[in-house]
């Protein structure tokens, strides 16, 4: 297709032929419509793209109420802390041997 088809020109010609019809305007509108339909029929068809798979979401860690923490034993608390990948604590408050990452 060596010639670009302007849809606005086609629409303008059709509106002119519709609302103030003359033989010239009708001929021009028909000519532009034929060119436009030919251009559309010559378009290449492509295969539809596969839909993207949804991204995995991070599972929320279960929240424990402060009053329930008081009832846990030291072993249970250590097990909870070791199951978490990052411990969020203010600087200088972490127990010995536990690395603290800045938040």
C-alpha cells in the first residue's frame, strides 16, 4: 500500500455527501470509501497473543496478638522468628545473635 488512507478525509467526504449532496461529493465519498475498504482488506492478520499468567502474590505471614506472645514459650518464640525471613526491629533492640535489617 503506497498511499496512506486518511480516515478523517473519508469521514468528512461522507458527511458532506450526506448533508449537502452533490454529484461530485457523492463520487468523492464513494471513491474514498472504496480505497478505505481495500486498505482494510489488505491488512495482514496476526495471531492473538497468549494472555499473561498472573504473577504469584506473596503470602501474608500470620499475625500474632501481643497478648498471645506473652503465653508462648521461648522455644515457640524462637521458632516463629526463625520461620520469618527478615526480622523487623528498631536498631539496637535485637537479641544477641540475630541480624537486624533496616526497614
